[in-house]
C-alpha cells in the first residue's frame, strides 16, 4: 500500500555487501544483465540506489541493509524514501532515463504498467520462496514474476475490544443491521463509533474493495471479472445495489457517527483517535498500523472484523494479500548485485525472521513465522474457518484509486452529490483503471 500519511523524505546511505555472482536465472532474456553474466566480480565497489514509498519501514529497511554489510562488505545501498508525490517523481525519473536500481509500485495492474522496466524474477530463488497468493500478486498478465512483495497484508475494520465490552457488544457485527445496533450501543455509552482518515485518498480504496467483493459475489462472478467489466464500461453502479447504495450508506454512517472534521483527519490522526480511545472502530486500514497504535497505547486490546457490507453475514470478511511491490530495474548496470541482495533477503534465515521480528509484518514468504502481534494472530485464526476476501484493489491502477479518493472526498465535503460522484467514478474507472 502506498501510504501517504505525511510528506517524508529519508536518505540513508549505508555500506553493505560486495558484488558476487547470483548465477541461477535461466529466464532473463528481457533483462539487460543477468546475474550469471555480470555477477562475477567480488571486490569491485557497487552502489545500489533504492527508491521506496514506505516510511513506516525505514528502520526495518536500514536493519536489513546493515545486516547485509556482514555478507557483502563492498556494496553501498542508498535508501531514499519519499511519500509526497512519490508516483510523480518516480515517473519523472523513469522518463528522464534515471530509473532507480530498485523502485516501488503497487501490485496487481501496476505490475504490467511497469513491466518494460522490470527485471524478470520468475526463475529466481526469491520467487520460489513467495507464497502462492503473493506470487500471483507479483506476476504479470503473461505469468512473469516482475515484483518483490514488500510484505503480506491484512485489510480489516479494527476495533477496541474494551470499548465494545463497555458498550455491551458481545459479538462483532457482520450485517448492516448488526452494525447499526452496535453504533447505537456505543453512542449510548458515550463512545464515538468511528475513527476515519478520509483526508488520505488511499484509505478510500481499502474500504471500497470490501463492497466490490460483495458486489461480485452477488453478481455470480469474481472481483477481477467485475472490475474488468467496470473498466470496459460493461456494467454500472446501478447494476449492483451493494455499490450504489450500501457503500455510500456506509460512508455516510461513518461520517455521521465518526470523529469531527473528516477531511482534516489523516492517517496519523486516525491512529491517534483510535489508540487514545476517542473512537471504537478504525476504517480504511489494516495490520500495518498495529505498532503505531501500541506505541500510543501499549495495553490496548485490538480486534479485527470484516466490513458489514450487506444483510449477508458471510460477506463480512477480512481481506489478505500483497498490494505493494518492489521492482528491480532490468537495465541497471548493477542488476546482478540487486538480484543477489534480494535473493539473500527472501531465502536466508535472517530474511525469514526479518519480516516477523524486525519489520513485524505478515511474511509474504513460505516457512516464516508470524510476528508477535494481535492482528496477524487473529487473522491466522479467522482464516482457519473463513475464506479471505479478494484483494480487488490489485485489479485497478492507483491512478484510478487516487481519482476515486478525490471524488469521494468531494462527496463527503458536500461539493458533489451522490449521482454525480457515481458518474465520475464510472468514467474514471474506464479512463484510468487499466494501462492504455
């Protein structure tokens, strides 16, 4: 997820690793330099420029860079992290011929958008290490693995167990009627139901995908097919009541029963509102926020639940998968060193524990333990009895998602009526939903 909480630029230069042969890629005809061809040098200094948009993992990234120093002492990795205008800056650098050795995009549709700049990792050990679901998220339409997962992810409503108990809520709501009842109980106990971060465009897509999944199920199809139908102009909101009515009703409900000034509440503000007990439920977020919440309130008891999108309890499910990808520039003169570095990270004993113990994220690779956090543990338990929803944000480009967020911000701000918002969303989906 390209989280845009605040503008942030971090440049960390650490001496790490030496260039060495990678050697085992047999499917890199489209790559300028394969590890087997150019990775023979052992002492020559190498600099890898890594440009990402995940400031929340700055310390974790620096940790694996520093650890790699012990493995390859002659490689320098320049880590640059930017949130504000990341996509614009990345596209500008690519257009000017200054594509970083490593860069970040969303997964799904953007895997194909940036395919011509991306190293083919299909036959690399790191690709074999990915879980099947994550590998699919990192693959192009023709089946090539062109991305590296930043992490596995969990998208869910997050609730405060103590506040639910205080309000007399004994079971998490799974239907819209049950959600209305929970809201009434919370407010009767003097508790604000919802904390939102509607100032951020990217939180909107996280909410919307739960309703897209339900709409696909109601239509007797899958989310990918439904999204493609919207992109082709073959279906409309009016064909799907869960989108035309339930989604907007949910948004209206979170505004009416949420924290004040919704268009001024960014991601950090939402975390603060929730962690400090000002609101009982967080919208638009997921597992990545647990550490930030617990830094404010270490003893908070967190719960997760699916979005009550309809009167069908079975449609209230959590969503899991990988939505962010690192890409290796196939034309980089240091491609061999970069591939070797990530093969080490995704297959070594250090790498397997890095996801869980250092980054404290849901591992996107096999045979790695879950982090010692509440949300991943609850996710693991839920998935033993319930299926995950489809990560449908991966089927549209972030150019559409950003426009979608802006339209919805105008809607809750009162400058755009529901009918106008729907029409503009449908148009944006056709114009921006897929690579032209």
